[in-house]
C-alpha cells in the first residue's frame, strides 16, 4: 500500500487543544471540541486490531469505575479502554461497597482519592453527580451517565459511527426514537449531532417526550411512519421499564405497532439508512430481530467504536491534567 | 537563520540514501519503509518510490504515529499539545527489514518511541534508521544507520525541515 502523503497532511486538523480534565457532558462543548475528540479517537482504533493490543499512554495511572447504576456495556468498555492504555482499574459497584452501609458519594470519592486515583468514571442516578464530584476532588472526572441528563461517551461514539460511515453529519436527518424523556443517550446524542450540523427529529409518544421539548434545537414527531422515509440515520432507544412510572402507553404491542422498527417499515426507509441502538435491545419491542441483525444495522460497530472513543477521552483528560500540574 | 540544504541537495541526499540502503540490503529480504509523523512520512513516501524503482518491485510504505509512546506525556508541553493521529501501515511487518524514516535525529527519543510502537505491531527482522538531518545532542544510545546531512548545531537551536508536500518547499534551515 502506498501512503498518500498529501492527503494525510491535509487532514491534519486545527491546532485546537483539549483543555478540560473532565468530560461532564456534551451540551457545554463546542463543535470544534467534539470534532477534536472524534479525530483523536481515529488514532486509537488500530490499537484493538494489531498484534499487541496495548499502548503505554496511561502507564502507572489509576482509573476507578464508580458505578452506582447497573451497566455492562459502558463499564466493560471503559475498563477495556483503560487496560488497553496500560492503566490500572478499580471496579466499584454499589452492591459490593460501603455505599450500601450509608457512605455518601463524596466520602466514597475522597476515600478513593486517598488511594491515589487519577481518573474517576462515574455513573449515578442523580443528574449533576459527576459535576459535583469534579468540584470536590482533584482527579479527572468522566461522566458515564447521570440521571436523565447526559451520557457523553455514548453521544460521542454515536457521532463517531455516523461520521465514519457517512463522512460527515452535516445536513443529515437523524431520528431518535422511543423513550426520549428518560434517555440521557437521547440528550447527549442530540447535543453532539446538532452541533455537528445534523437535523435531529425526536420521535415517540407524547407521554415519553421531555417537558419543554420545544426549547431544544430539534423537531418532534409523534409518528414514526411520518419520518421513516426521510431519515439517513435512525437511533432506536430502549424502553426503560425500570424507569417508567404510570402507563405511558396502553400496551407493549401498541407501542411496537406505532414505534417499533419492523421489517415492514424498513422497506420504506432509504436503502443506505443506518440503524443504531445503544443497547441493550428489547428484541421484538423497539426493534425486530431481523432489523437488529440486518444489513443496515451498525449496532455492533457502535460498540467497537465506543472503545476507541473512550480511549481517546481517557487520554485527553489525562493530558489536560498533566498540563495543569 | 541559515539555509543549509536546498531542494537540489535534499534530492541528492535521498538518492544517496537510496543507493546505500540498496547496496546494504540483500535482495532476498523483504524491505518496507515506515515514516514517523509528520515530516518522516513525506520522506518515507519519497524513499519508497526511489527504492521501488531501483529494486524493480513495489516497496511498501507506511506511516507511524508515536504520540502514545512518547516519554513526555505526563509533563507540561507549553503550546505544543501532542495530538494523536492514525498509524497507517497496510502490511504485515513480521519478517521484514523496516527502514524507519524521520526528518531529524536529535535526542533519539522519537526513535526510541517509534521502535517501541513498531514492536507492538509485530516482529520485523531488523529496524534500520534513516534520517535527513543528523544533529548532535543524543540523550539515548541510538544512532542512525543512514544519515544525510550531519550538523553539530548547539542544543536549543532550531533545525527546521520544510518539505513540498507539507510546507510548500524543500528546505532545511538552521538557527
């Protein structure tokens, strides 16, 4: 293979620096900062495909996974990302910790800090918990999901996946479908995607739309059939039964009928539509198995890209911390 | 600032380096050229096409990003924040003689990082270092196998390599 020096040099992006030792959300980031993270992530992709799947960039650093809510994908992805950069990782879950004995978040964090942690990856049911932590400890803080607020690395990996497959997000029409109200993924996706120039349409029953949705930089539709033909990307969210109170829709079958991504609906979609899902999938509810495993599905690529994006984020916050020493 | 190499001289150096690599590398060996980002990749591209001509077969060329292997990642950088970019090596390096290319050999720290990065990609038969400019000031026990212009400019002074592909002109200046 011949290397095309000209093309490579042209791609050299701006001299923008990443300044923050925390990643708390995408809402407060600029389009340039988001693009910088995505550009950086490109350099981490190959680590996972080569002979030695490890680089020494975070050697001697200690990362804590501080998860107060259940997670498999995100936690494993962060653990693997940290390991691939040669950091040590402490796993902390609510059930096996002193939190069940009544320890406060701040005490837990201060105790971990006394062990010399460098980076905290936190998931918490309270919106703003990562921000609170970032103001009270010296370590870098990465938000891995806070309440219904943000899940920034998911937003980044979704944007990364779309950018990689479509070249750019500019001018794309992207539908985010399902339980928008309870979805931090929808919020982080929306911030990343709109900042990078996409038109985002939130789709779902009125009962699952957030309050004051008209204040967000998006359009809203209550009918999937109304948007399915128009969109370049469709991101299907999981119905989060564990968070639902009351009866937001009459029955699971009715929800499926109006908002499920079925083989039948896919026939009306653009042939090159990207089908995404942050996982875990309720097969047969928000998406039929044939679609989840079909040719337009990029669900597993999202997982692979998530690893590169999380390596990039760990690297960048640590770099910023080194600069502030 | 003083121009020490113009475009003609740079071209001549690359020709000389090509001849030396050619004469010292037995034809039975698989040879490949890998440049260190960013000026090294331009030089690697030029060297590989010259070597391909001379050998009458395609000499593969790749690009190595060494950011993750630098030894100064945890110290403050001032204005030059290290930027991670892609490594693009579309061939297997196992069993090959790798000509590792950079524009300037100075402290030897980039070459050390590049060797560590290469070893994580596989096990080449040998790694040989080729540089356009070899300046005094080594901090590690590393020497070039093929060096073009040698200079003992004082530490801290600037040696700047410009290349057409990245900077619009071929030139090496010394402060």
